[in-house]
C-alpha cells in the first residue's frame, strides 16, 4: 500500500529542539509551524543525547549555552559518532548568544550552520529548509548505497554459485559414469602433464594397465548388468589401494589404468601386487531368478612400465610398454603382474 504523499516535501520531518530555556523552544516551534514539521524537545545536552538514542531526528536546532553539557560538546559527540552504526548524518544548527567569534569554532566542530541570537525567524526558517533538503538528499544517497550493497552481495553469491556449477560440470566431463573413476580423455590430459613434469625433473613415474581376466565369460554366465557390478567393485578396490596422488581411470571396457607419480620400478611392482590382491579379494553375490545365491570372484592381469627409461621417450612409448607387459601377464596365465 502506498502512503499518501505529504502536503509539503519537507513535512513529516522531525526536528529536535534543544535549549535550556523552554521559552526559546516555544518561540522556535511557533516560528517554524508552517510546513508541518514534527518536533521533539530536550532541555540540556544529556537529554538531547538520550533522545537521539531513542530515535533519529532529521535536524537538530541547538542552543550553545546550556548547563552540564553544552551545545558545542554535544555537537562534537554527534559528529564523532556519525559513521555506520552511529547516529548517521544529522544536520545541526547551533544557536548562540555569543559574538560572531564562536561561529568559527562551532562550524569547525562540525555544526552545519550557525545563528547568533537574536536571530530573524525568517532566516532560521530558510536555513532549516535548506538543511532539511540536504538531509533528504543524504537519506536518498544512503538508501541507494544500501540497495547497491545488497545487489552487490547478491551478485557475489550468484557468481560463486556459477563458479561452483561450472566446476561441477567440468568434473562431470572427466568422470566415467559407470565406475565413477576418471575417463580416458582426462587420463590422457593428466598423463601428458605428469610425463612432462617427470621428464623435466627426472622424477620417477609409473603407468599401470589392468585388464579383468575372462570377463567375457563372466558376462556370459551372469549377465551384462552383473558384469557392470563387478566392474564397479573392481574400480573401487583399485582406487582404495592407491594413494591420494595416484590417478586412476577407466581406459576402455574392462580395462583400468593408473598413473603413479614419484614411483619407480620397485615400488610400482609392490603397488601392482597390492592391487592384484585387492581385485582377487573382491567377493560378489549373484542371485538367480529362483533365488539361488552364488559367490563370484574375479582376477585381473597387470602390466607396469616406468620412467626414467632410455627407451621410453614419449607418453606413447610408456603406454605401449605397459600394454606389452599386460599382454605378457595374460600369456603367463593371468592374475599376475609383469614389468
Ligand atoms: P582376457 O582379458 O582375460 O583375455 O579375457 P576377456 O574375456 O576379458 O577378454 P577381453 O578383455 O577381450 O573382453 C572384454 C569383455 O568385456 C568384452 C565385453 O563384452 C566386456 N565389456 C566391456 N565393457 C563392458 C562393460 O561396460 N560392462 C560389461 N558388463 N562388460 C563389458
Ligand atoms: Mg541557554
Ligand atoms: Mg579387455
Ligand atoms: Mg584380451
Ligand atoms: Mg579382459
């Protein structure tokens, strides 16, 4: 619901009148009665500060000479607390019986305007209007800034979400859907990087190729979906046997491949033996339609090649050598490692 616009653009604005003499306050109230301002009153500096803590006026017209806490001191306190979380911007018109010398002091302390008693009511009225116009502009600026801050925060949040989504999407293009391992394409990217790093620093790097033994037979006996299940379990067993820094991918149908950085021939052979054992320890249960249960196991053959090696100068050499070793493992009777 839209509020009816006030009759005067500055009506509805609140002015805090601070003076230890009630007659002065009354005089100013009457003089400013025209546009429909709201008034609040305080009779010394302490009361003025208390009133400010309760709610913010749009303007303060304040006497300088007051008992206990004078107008100049109150002005200093308000202006020192005008930042975020403080009083904000409240224009202050100081009124004093002093001679014009005090004017400079008051303005330097941050009073926005200054009048010397006895003053012309028309002049006070004009200065009040000018100060309130300033305050209206300032309020609009503060509001705009707040909106911009809010929009910026929303943009930041949206950007972060987008970056995360992009990362997730990118990851999806690297993952093999069946096994959850990385796919061949991403493996090749990583192989190129790791091979280049290993060549540059002459650090050891091993590549393992694994192929499940007689997988065709397993598929034929228990069905393709069960074969998929076996493949998932083997992938999990291999991943679980390797270090965080090792990189495992599905290279083809039932062929997995692993990259072991900082791993030479001896350690690679050990790692392959552990992988071979882990795969041979996988136990799956197959159920036929009539409810018969059967324990199914499988084995795999592994071929491993390592650099530095004088004959392996490119990633293709390393891949070919590991494949040759895998073939040798198959020829040697399967469920074994060849290097
Ligand atoms: P070996 O490797 O010991 O020589 O015998 P093998 O029976 O495993 O022979 P090969 O590696 O040539 O055959 C791979 C089989 O794996 C053929 C194919 O039907 C099956 N296969 C490939 N990808 C998948 C898959 O995603 N799911 C299932 N269930 N089977 C697959
Ligand atoms: Mg006074
Ligand atoms: Mg195969
Ligand atoms: Mg084969
Ligand atoms: Mg096979």
